[in-house]
C-alpha cells in the first residue's frame, strides 16, 4: 500500500498561490470555538445536541467501546420533528424551506408548514400501506420535492430509508433492495435528463422482477409517460396521499435508532451499506451546516448543488439545512441544460447567497468559459463550498474569481459517506484559506496524518489520514456486516483509529492537504467507484475472460476509468466490442461507472503469484515512465500495453 506517488497525484507540477485571508464580510464564528472544543470535546458536541428538540434527555453523552460508539445514550428525538415542527412552533412556518426548480423550468415553493403537511400526509400513507418503525424503504427518485418528502416521512414514522441514486441501474437497485431486505420501493414514472425522459419506473420494474422482496411500490407522477403497472403492488403517490391527514405524530426515536442506510463502493465488488443513526447524525450535520456555511437561516438562500442520491445531498440538502430552518434551492436538472449558464441563471433569479458544489463541476464551468457567469448578476453570493475530491488550485482560483467575484470565502470540505458530516474544513472568518487545502479538522474532530506504522507525521510530512476520536455523525456499522466494518475502518492501526483510505500531507504550518484515495477506489466526478465492481461487471460479459480496471487522471472528472480487457478464446477485438463493453458496465452499475477507455490485451501484467499489477496499469494508463518490470511473470505484455494505450484518450 505504500505508494510513493500519492503526493505527486495532486502536487506535482502545480503552483500554489499564497494563502488568502477570508473576506471580512463573512465573519461569524466565535474565534474560541477551536479552544472550547479542545478543552472538552464531548461537552462541545453536547452543546450542539442541545440546539435540537429532544423528547427525552440523554443519560450519557458517549459510550465508546471501540470500534462502536453510542452518542446521547437513551435520548429520544425525531428527525422530522426537528427539521419541520420545531421551526413551525418557533413561528417560522411561513419561511420557505425549498425553492424547487424543475428541469423543464417548472417550479414549486414549499414553506416549512407546507413541507410538514406533505411529509405528514405521506407518513400517514406509508403507515396505511403497512410500513412501521424499523422497516426499510427503498427510494429511487429524481431530484423532485417528493424525494426529501419521502425521506422525512420515513424519519417521522421511524422507518429506515435507503436512497438509491436515480442514475444507478436496476441491477444496482436490486442489490440494495436485497441487502437491506426492503419491502417497499418509492419511485417515479420517469425522470428528466437534458430534455429527455428516462423511464425510471421501467428500471424499477426490472429490479422488482429480479427480487421478490418488494410488496409495495409507490410511484410519483413526474413525467407523465406510460408505465408498466402491477395491480396490487403499485400505487400512485397522488392517490395514496389524496385523503391523508396533514397531521402525523412524530415517532419518538432512540438517539441510536437507524435513520438511514446509504450504499457506497468499497474495495470489493459488493457495495457497503453505511448505517447512520438519529441523534448524533443530526447533531453534527446541523452544527456543521451552521458553522461551515456561516448560515443565517433568516436571510440566506443556500444551494447545495449535489444530488440527494449521494451523502452530500442527504446531509447538506435535506437534514443539515432543514435542521437549521434554512431556505434552500433544490434543482432537478443538469448544469448545461438548456444552456451552459443554467446555474448562474438560478443564482441570479433566486439571489442565492451560498453555493456548495464539486470540483468536477467547477472544472466544467471553467471549460465553458468565464463569459457565462459574467453574463449574470452573482453579487448575492457570499460564500462558496467545495466537496468530493481534492480541488486543484487552478479551479479554486477560478471559482474564487469568476463565481465568488473575488470576495467570497471558499470552504473546501473533506468528509465521506461514512463520516456523515463535514470533518476537515476551513471556517469562514476564522481560518485562512490555501487553494487546494481543506486546512484543519472541524472543532471537536481529531484528524491525524500517520505513517505506515501509525506514527503521526511532522509538518511537511505525508501519509495516511486517520480520525482518532469518535464523532457524533460517524457510521455505526455496515448494514448486516459488522466484521467488514471492523476490518475496513478499524483494523489497520488498532480498534480506536479510523482509517479513512485517503492519502494526506501536512504543510509546514500543519494544514491538511488531501491527496486522493490510497485503495482500489476511484473518484470519478466526486463519486466513489470501486475498481473491483467495474471488473465484475466486465467479466460478467460473455466475451470477456479477464479485466483489470484503474483510474487515470482526467482534467474534468478528476479520474476517468480505464479498463484493460482480455477476451475469451478467439473472440475478435473491435471498436464495436469496446463500445458494447462500456455500455455493458453502464447497464450493470450505472452510467457514471462507464469506462472512458477499453483497451484489449492478450494478457494482463501479473506478479509471479498471479496478482494483477494495478499500479503498473495506472502508470500505463497515465502514460508514465515505467520502472523495472522484469520481475513480472509476463514482462513482455507491458511494452505492448504501453504502446497500445497511446492515443487512447477519447
Ligand atoms: C471520498 C469520500 C462526502 C462528500 C462526497 C463524497 C474524497 C471528499 C474531499 C475534499 C479531498 C475529498 C475523499 C473521500 N473527498 N471531499 N474536500 N478534498 N478529497 O463522498 O463518495 O463517500 O467519498 O471523497 O477521497 O475519501 P464519498
């Protein structure tokens, strides 16, 4: 695992502009927060937990039996109650929770009162359909208001939601339904994608045909296309909610009851069901939304431009902003439809004040040209955020200048599906910003960069990122697989040290620079994709004998997927087959996992023990100078591969 190249992944050949002081305009945080939190980190979190509404107080702040944590033990609360009713009771029922913008240009505004009514109606509908506390509900919806409504309805009645990104294939949906053993699926007739209708219900039906677990399917009418229908199983959302009462008592939930499962890729072909619970999760997403974005619920118009199908959307579109009573934008479509200035038109129209997006999007905006944002009034923006992968300083500077008008602080936030909430980030008004650095651990968090032996590295050193203290929003286990939880995160340096899987370095000031994954996980457009998962999809094709997959640097998407494929017997290689294989992966996993390049090879470079040399493949894919390969069992294949990969870029 010791890859001397991890540092160069991000820093080689780049220039780093000097640190910038944040604009004084955003200035809210109490400068003593870091000290306060360090003095007594459990009390610090307790203080944030007290901002929420509890139905029963907790007895103990933290029970830590490494690697298992319980936060706010025996406390009771309801997440939907905290995200909705609490604000209505405080007199903010008329405040807008979401300004929703549909892809075709239709819009909908939901105040806290209206959102609460919708959530209660659907909660009552779910109850009538037999859904109860602890039941798993799969949600496969596009970015329409019914998505957060469905999540909050589950939270209100104590059902566990498992949201599957609507861009995932039906096969991916089947795996997630089976793993969580869900009896209920919530989907839509279709979703809009750049002017086309994607038949989502058809994909849902394919999934429901491949597993017999789903007894009830609720379908939101969004696109109006014809859909296959199974009487008795399928129900229209508008019909099941039509006569429902807009009042539903929130179920008192234990702080440690499961709020949701969200699947993410690991180093094997089987995705991991990350388990998040109620009290600690809500505490940390609420606290980070408030402090990292310097949120003023009464005046801000906050926009996290992620998809709710990923953890970013769970924590920073749904739970964090709503827990703070914020007004958010919710956008259904793509950034380049109908025009490549769609985002800027939205910022201008709604006078967005905070924008949180991913480096890959920023790089696309850069490519489309600074004239597009310049054509809109973006002066409402006062704070920008970045998440998903290391942001390259060029993109940071462009974002700062062309979107932030040179005046907005940028928060580069490091966290993971597993951490549930932001862990490493600057704080506006408190921390200097260095373009490309996530700077320092959020107050209360202990992030330590260690060497191979687990020893902290000194300033200037590089190594592996670890978290050495439990945190409220941490994952509690992997659904149905606690041994894998221990193995993946808590075995490398001991049971109380969380191994994040990221390389990191400390600069001379001790600030943290994330360098990318150190395992067999790729990061494409900020989305985690496992090499093994793509390989399994490829070898599942009848013509493929063997496949090895690696990520190569890509200017736009961070990494792009390169597949090295060996065909069976005397199958012929062709461009058509390469295209077919790329499509096959898209079918099996989803479009985001489609390899950018498929390279056919009669053999793969292997060690004498038969292990595929992925690092070598990565070097080949990135056109790097190759070292000594004579120790390989089949060294001759390497030069052939290196030759054939030239000019493989799309
Ligand atoms: C991985 C987690 C949680 C947000 C969406 C991705 C990378 C995330 C940053 C950042 C450098 C980052 C890491 C991490 N990552 N944010 N600001 N700087 N790297 O969630 O799919 O769970 O992926 O994304 O490699 O391990 P995820």
